[in-house]
């Protein structure tokens, strides 16, 4: 009798009902594969089950992380010398999706009362790849922070070098490194937050040069990609070999910080580095 | 040979009978003393490093060595350094700084070694440290790209005052195979990739990425002209006050 009252709908009927749910209502976490109502991810866009921070635009991150934020070098973009049609179209689309003109958003923000230099890479801008203008913006950010004696907070999210800009992309790794070093020599604090994904040339330069290196839960962090390893040396990497947790276990990350606690943690770290150091005098 | 296509240049850069890093060290220096180990955990044989005399003046050499046969290739993992290799190189470069020896880096690598172990040992971090610390070394630092200059794995030893390339060498953001695979999802389009990457010494010289093209030396060739050339370069660089040397070096990379 019960059976008749709670009739199991047919497979076709179930598929039909699922299809009727708009795409944006439900969301699946790529890490723990739990499905949940999108609204539950909240403004921080975090998986309610495992804490993974979904990939978000740089603009959104600036908004949810800092108490205030003012952009610099907003107009800087891909140099005109790159005329390849496909590339130009890709960049145009990226600008529309992200609302910024290069793969990094830079500016001066505040955490509590403290001013900080801010860099936020945008994974939706040509995979957050390191173009010439990306490198230039980050370099200028460090130079500005050095002049103003400000700490720098950098959120990395990048597929690595930007293939379309060839060797000039590679040279950005050195250029940015020079500016990081000058900032460091001025005794200023640099904190990196590794976000999903941080790979290739970004990992092999400023992402690994922070005084403190944080990461978001389950962010992918590595140098060579899984496919490169599989295809070059025919080795099959284990599932989580480049998760932030694994990288931390091997000694390259100071702490893993959930997105919701990012503002608080950064504020605390900045304050620990800006308090007068009476013993050092 | 400027009339070679980019792809022919790729093949020439990878020729197995090309002069090796070890042969260059042997021909350029006397009294070479090889040093081993990163003082942390391992000795990566993809990197040969040590002290030798160049025209009777002490220099430090760090170079990436490919194998000449299967056994050597396995031992040196095809000239792709692990993080331990990059850390060994940096250790020796810092030592060169301590003793005021100029540094000669010889690069011939398809790229940093892509395996799981290297990821666990911080390949990205190792390369990042070689770049940032290499740029600040307070001694003349000169690189020759001998064959392949692949990606960050090559840049890790190419952040000095001068970067030279042999005629049959290449330097690029990624191997042409990797580029073809990423851009067109077709790793067989290597020829097109080589063209687009502008990886030849001529293209890179024109682009201001490198300083000079050095004519190709074969195994067994007399290297005295190269030795004198390097001696001259080191002398010129050593005449600059150290602060200015480092400042100019940083400016070089700032301009990219």
C-alpha cells in the first residue's frame, strides 16, 4: 500500500525533473563532490562541506577580503604588439568576464587600520596566466609598496606563463623577483596566499618568495602539471599530490586558511609585522 | 646558420653529438674541482658544479649536463634538474660570491624535471630562489645557453649580467612540443610551434633577450677563443663597482 502511495518515479521522469532545476541553483564541489544549494556557498563562495574556496574573480575577492580597496594601474593591458586574432579575442572575452584589463588586479587596500599593497590574480583572465602587463602591474605594485613602506598581500591563481607572449612571459618571473627583493630589503613584509590553482612560472617565482606563505583549503599548488608529468616521464601522480595540504606537509606553506577567516588572519599577520619592534633597536 | 628554420634549429640544439657541458668545462678551465650535493639531502647529477681556473683566474662553474648514453641519461635524468640540483647550483653560486669568484652558468635543459618527487621537494620554490637570489649575487654572472634553454628550468641559471647563446641553441617559455599541445591540443605541430615561439638565437638577440650569439663549438675543438672571450667579459664586468653591477643587472630584467 505504501509502495503505491510513494511510487518511485521512472528514470525518465527523474531526469526530466533534474533538468527542470536551473543550473545555478545546485552546485557540485570539485574536491569533495558533494552537491549543495548554491546559496549555501555564501558570498565567500566556499563549499559548506569541505571548505574548498571556489575560483572567484579578482574583483569579488577584493570585496570579500579587504576593508577597503582602491585599484591602481587599472588601464594597463596586453601590449599592442600581440596581434594574433585568437589571442586578441581571448583577451577581449576575459576582460568582459572579469571586469579588469589584465590577469591581476592591483591596488592599495586596508586591513583594519593598516594600509597594504594588494595583488589579486584572476583565474578567469586567460587562466590567470603571467603576461607582460601582469608582470609589469605586479612589479609596479611592489615598487609602490616599497616607496610607501607598505606590506604586500598577494593572492596567486594562475596556470603559469602566458604562452601567447612567449619568452617575454618567462622574463616577467625575473622582473617581478627583482621588485620583491627590493621590497624585502627595505624590511617590508610580503605575504602570499596560494589560491586554486597556482602553478608553473608563478609557483616558480613570486608565489614562493613570500615571508609568509598561506593557502586556501584544497587549492592546487605545483610546478609541473599532472598531464606534463604523465606524458613526459610516464609516471602517474597520486590523487592529491599537489593539494595545498600535501604541499604544506612537505614544508612549503605556513598555514592553510579558510576564505572566511582570511581577512582576520591577514589583519593579525600584518599587525604582528607592523608593531614597533623594541628588541631590535 | 641563419638560414636554418626554427624547427631545424630545435633539432640541432638537441643533437646527441653536440658539445656537452662537461666537455666545455674541461676545455675552458684547468684544475677543475667538482663539488657535489645541496647540503640538504641529495646530489643531483643533472648539475655539474665546481671551481676551476679560466686563464689562470678562479671561477665557479654551474652547468646542466645531459647524458651521452642511456645510463648517463638516466643518472642525469636527461639534463632536467631536480630541486636538489637547483639548490646545489645556488649553494655554489653563493660560495662564489663569498670568495669573489665570477660565475659561469652553462645551460642545456628541456626544463626542470617533471616528476612527483620533485614536486614534493619544491621544484617551484627551488627555481624561485635561484631567480631571486641569483639576481642579487655580488659577482659577475654570465650564462651561455649551449643547447636547449627550456622554460623556468633554464631561467633558474640565466638571471645574470650577460646571457649568450650558441648558434645551435634555443631558449623558450616552453618546449615546442608543450606549446603545440597547449595551444592546439596537438603535440605533432612542433614545426609551427617552433616558428611561433621565436626561440632562435637570432630572434632572441633582435628582441633584446640575449646579448650575443657565440659560434658553435664541436667536441674536441680548441676553446681558447671562447676562453678569452669569457675572460674579457668577466674583466669588463668586474671593473664596475659591485653596487652598480647589481643595479644594472636588475635594470636589465626590469626593462622586460
